[in-house]
């Protein structure tokens, strides 16, 4: 997915707070954020391409969920689970989000004049989330 591991240790800066560890590369981008309960991986353009969630206790963690994200340019268009089964697909209207299909449900984005998502509605027009 366009991500490669660099072997040069000097290219990374490690920091950690409250159980999280992040790593910045030479361009000050974070290709990895992780904690004991999960990790987020980013490609060279700063797009998150995977998320892993772990459950358990220290020393006994097990992967419970994995998500993979696919983009068209900077716009996320699909989300898959760890078995590569489609979970969600996203439709964009130019550079504004249009709607998301989550299983058999379809939700529509309500955006303001600045293209910020303000609400999410279901197929009946009922508001299901406000931001």
C-alpha cells in the first residue's frame, strides 16, 4: 500500500505519553502510533492505512480487530476488515463527502459551507449523528 520500512534508525524520533508511542520520520510525519491496546499505521502521505485493536492484559494481548483503509488520492473510499471483507465504502462529491455505505445501511453527510461534516442522516432523513 505504498508503505516501506526504513532501516536507518537515525531517521526516526520516538516519543511516548500515557502508554502511547509515536514515531516520526525525517519529514516529521508519523508512520506509526501504537499503545498496548492498538496501533495505527500511516503511509508516506500521512494517510492511515491500517488500524489494529488488541484486547487482553499486559503480556497476554490478542488481536481482536483489524481494519485496512483504501484511498483515491486523499479521499478514503473503502474500509476492509482483517479478512479483507468490505466493511464500508465512501462516496465523494468532488472534495466533499457524500455518503457512506455500512453493510446494508446508507448514511448521508450534511456539510456546512466550509465542507465540515455537521451531521449524518440515514436513508429516511433522520439525523443519526451531529458533530
